[in-house]
């Protein structure tokens, strides 16, 4: 049965109907979208049934405003919403199959950025979806693509639990994550953001020729209303547990590509979570931009950080191999302390391995600890990878790392994160370019040689 929920004036002057049961399947020239809120069970357990329904109703209102009189929105149980669109022009131009995919892709990327305000704090929803094109709907536009399809964007949040401890942490994680998610949302789709994401830059230098910069790593900072910048390091574990970290990773990679386009001599590394490293449709826009700009891709280093385990190692290998074919370099970040194992190191075959600062600090305690650092560096070198040791803060530490076999170093001694990229300066306390003997071919200053340095470093 039908019940008229409200009337909206549209081009056709028709009413919008909310159906209480699933409509008959496509007996008109229409497209049927099925949307599923992937974290609906998480929300229901963490916030309760009433607030979960409020969140679903908020999504329903958004879709109603989007479709207006050109379709029907049908909310159902368990976080499912059916959308029946009969005015196909609202999906966009071009072949109908592609228009369906693009419309659904845009929706699935925008919805997680919108905060649903509730009495227990903001809630963000993650969507997946599929579509089915009716037989009478523009048959000539379907071509050989088929009448049905789905968007392959995978969701990897931690499994929900009925315990109050899990619910409290989920709500706390959501509150933290909301600050970051709303900061990248279009203003007309969310509340006014109170925080902004800004990229800082930190160089990776050759200790034996400090004017040589392998690349600058892009580091994210969260700036509040008082213009105070802070590392959002506590937010990323929350984003990983929620399954939303891919949104921020994709946003930051896109910003770095913008920077590479604006700075033809720059070589930049960008960090992404292991939870984002999946061979699905999420990265299609990024891959498309890199495919048509191979020169830019050669100046991009994608650093994979395993603060959380990889959900799919075979998918991660496909992801890394695809980026490498486009010209990017792959780095494995924080090696030795995260979830990365030697098996994963071998599977990914990274061009660059970054040794976590923990091993440098530990090496200051004695010969045995220094031997561990040396063995880790040797392991990475045996895979024909460039090795970077993180956390170098003093001249003595820089010498120790050089003696252990790693020239490429990163840390406050070589440059603090800054809003501008300084490529050629020699750090205080370093006597010229020869800390421990220069390497032939690397005693060159300036950004013009950055791409050459990268190429030689990963193949020497």
C-alpha cells in the first residue's frame, strides 16, 4: 500500500510517495537502486534502535531532496533503502550504465562526509549500492555493459559487539572522526566545519650529501578555529576502526596530486593506511588522474602504513602493482613495528622501506640493539629497496644510522614539518655535505634533480 508522505512542487507537479513495502520490480522505464548502510548494525548497537532509525531517516531525507519528483525513496529494515528513478536525466548524460555508476559513486562518496546530529553525538554512514535498469529504459544506451551492476567499494570497519565498552569506544571514535570527515565535506552538504586539514612537508635527506632530498613527505595537520595546528594521529586509529580511513586517504592523495601539478619539480610522498590498500573501485579517480599524467606519477611516492593489518594481502599486491605500472613508487612505512611481516614485505616488493624510529631509539642502548637496526637495514637492502630510517634528531644519531648502512634519513635533525618545502638547506650542526662520505652522483643540490635522485636511489 501507498501513503502520501508529502507533496513537493516539481517540474511535473506530481507527489512524492513513500512506500511501506518494496515496490513491484521495475515494471516501468526506470532504474532501481538498492542502497545498504554498511555500518547500520554498528550504529544500532552503539546508539540504540531509535537513534539508528533517526540516522536512516536523515539519509532518506537527503535522497528525497536529491531525487524530488523524479523518483521514489523506499526505506526498509536493516539499513536498506530502495530508490526508483524514472526521470533518467537526473542521473546525468552519457550511456545509461555509466550514468548509473557515476551517480551511485558520487552518492557513496558524499554520504560518509555528512554528520547526522543526534543526542549521543554525530553519526556518519557508509553506503554500498547496486542498480538494475528496466527493460523499457533506454535499451539502446545499455549496449553490452548489461542492465545491472554494483559499485565495488569495500568496507572494512572493526566488527560490532554488544558490549558497552565497545559501544562507548565506537561513539568516541565517531566523535573524533567527525571533526576530520566534516572538514573535507562540501559546506552545503554538512554543518560548517570547525576544523581544516592542512598539509605540512618534511624532507628525507641523504646524510652523506644533505643537500640531496629523496622526496618530501606530506604530513596532515588538523587546524582548529584558533589556527592551532596539531597532528591528527589519535584520529587515524579511530578512522581505521570505524572503516572510514579510506575517505581521508583518498582526499589527501588527491591534494598531493594537485600539489604535484602545481610544482613540476616536486617529488612528494603521501601516507595511506593499510586499510585503504584494496584493489577496488575506490581509487578509480586517482588512478585516472595518474594514468593521463605519467610524468606526475613518477614524482609520487605512496607510503603504506600498517598501524592496522591489511584486510586483503592479494588486494594490496594488486593495488601496489597497479600504481607501480602507472609510474608511482611504493614505500612500506614504519617497518618493524606495525603489522607488516617479512612475507608481506616480499609480497609488496616496495621500492622504499622506512625503518620505524623505535629501532633507532633502541639502538642507543648498546651494541646488541645497534645490531638489530643494522640487520633490519640489511634485510630491506637485500630486496633492492632504498632504505630510510625515521626519527633522526641529532648528529650522533645520524652518524649511527650511517654506520648501520642507511644514508637516507628523516627526522627533526634534517627538517621539521613545515608549510613550505625547503629542498637545499644544510641542517644545523652538519659540516657540509660529507657527514660520512659522499655518494657519487648525489652531491647535487636543488629540486631539479629530485626525480633523478628518486630513480637512482631505488635502483642502486
